[in-house]
C-alpha cells in the first residue's frame, strides 16, 4: 500500500503542479502590476514635484518683478516730484534773461528810473520763485571750466591773474534743478 500511496501522492503532486505554476504566474503578474502601478505613481509624483517646482519658481519671479515695479514706480514718482518745475523753469528763464538785459540799459529820466526799479522787482520775484523750487544759477565767473555745466562759446588768451581754463566772462547764465542741468552757462574761457 505504500507504493499506492506514493503513486497517488506523485499523481496528486503532478496534478497540483499546473495549479502551482498558474498560481506562481498569477503572483508574478500581480507583482508586475503592483510594480507597474508603483512605477506609474512614482513617475506621476516626480511630474507633480516638477510642476510644483516650476510654479514655485514662477511665483518667486513674479513676486520679485512686482517688487521691482513698485520700486521703479516709487523712484519715477519721486523724480516727477523732484523735477516738476523743470518745464516751467525752461519757459521762465528766457524771460529772466530779457529782464536782466532791460536792466542793463541806461536811463536818464526819473520815470524811466522808476520803471527800471519795477522791472528789478519783477526780476527779483521771479528769481525768488526759481530758488524756492530748487532752481539755481550756475556759478561760472572766475571758476574753472566744467563741461557738465558750462558751454564754451569762445577762448581768449589769459591775462595777468587768470589761469588757463578759467571762465572769464559769462554770456548767458546757466541754471540747474537739483542735479540736472536745465541750461548750460555760455561762457568765454581763458586759454
């Protein structure tokens, strides 16, 4: 009987073999599916992380750009306030030149002298208004020539006591508004 049992056990083992093979294949398939799903989830996670990083980078850049725009706007606003009188000053300066020329004329009557005093008062009030708005005359006479605020119209030989490059005559006054030149002073320079 032991032989019969052995045969039966062998037969049963042989009949169980296809079932075991199928079961092993099913486990391999499940494992492959799980690996595939895990790999798919992993790649999806990597993609989501990349998207997050890109959006985070965009956000940081946009935030920096907004800060730069705010700083630029503030700087432009300050410059606008600082130089608001520029256009008006450029229009008034020629009138001041004309008033100064009028004051240089010689008068011989009392009424003309009184008129000249009135012109001087108008000139003084215009110059005070310019000064109040930070518009200053460029100092030129006796100063070294500075091409940023002076325009050399002529050069003449230096006389005694004058240095080469010194402004010896001002033909037209120059004006600045803060650090900006509104009009360069037209000058004669010693050689």
